[in-house]
């Protein structure tokens, strides 16, 4: 889904983002846990997850889900899109063998005075139509070709 650079003017309230689907494997789960230094066994030990946690299998941890949301949003915006914040609520687990289905909707577009604007979105992660995680995100987009939210530093960066 990687896009060329999106600009603030390209976003409108109610706009839907392209759907992103990803087939989760045990490797997806384990590598995500390793990358976030989460050594808890429910993210790499199937026996522990099933018998001690009572879950179907190992499952994606919180930082791994956050990374999937970030990837989804920055693939949509292009290289100058800069994530300001994401707040999400996990309602269910994502396991190997599941297909993650991410989709988003623009809820607000705000014209900033600092060389970028803001797009606010809702994003949902579902598996087989069942909501697993819902999120609210705010991402900075350049207003013109010469703008770059990544150049905002210190007090100039106000996500």
C-alpha cells in the first residue's frame, strides 16, 4: 500500500484509507515481541499461552500492534507523514493463522500554521469481521512540497 507523498489538501473528512491485510504467522508474533524486548512467554511459547493463559495460541503484543498501526498510517501518507499520536484499545487477541484487516477513516483535517497540517483518523483492526483493536490517530502532513513535519523540533512539534 506504500503511497507517494500525501499532502494535507489530499485529505478530506470521511475519506477512507485503503484496506491493508496481513497474514499473521508465529514468526510475526515472535519477531514483534523480540523487537520490543517483550520476553513474556505468551508471545513465544505456545504451550504456556494455551495452558497457563488459556488462549488459543501465542498472540501479538501491544508494541507490535502499535507498530502495525504506524506502518498502516505511514504507508498511506508517504515518507513525510509523521505520526503525532495513536491511542488504541485492544479488545481481543491476534494469533498466528489470523489475517489482520486494517482500515481507517479521516475524522478531521486541521490546517496548521507551522508548515504542516493534521489529519485525525479512526483505525480498526479486525480478524474475520471481529473487532480486535480500535484506534484514534493524529498524523502530520506537509501542506506543500517544501514542507516537512520531520523538521519540526522542540516546541515547534506539537502533536
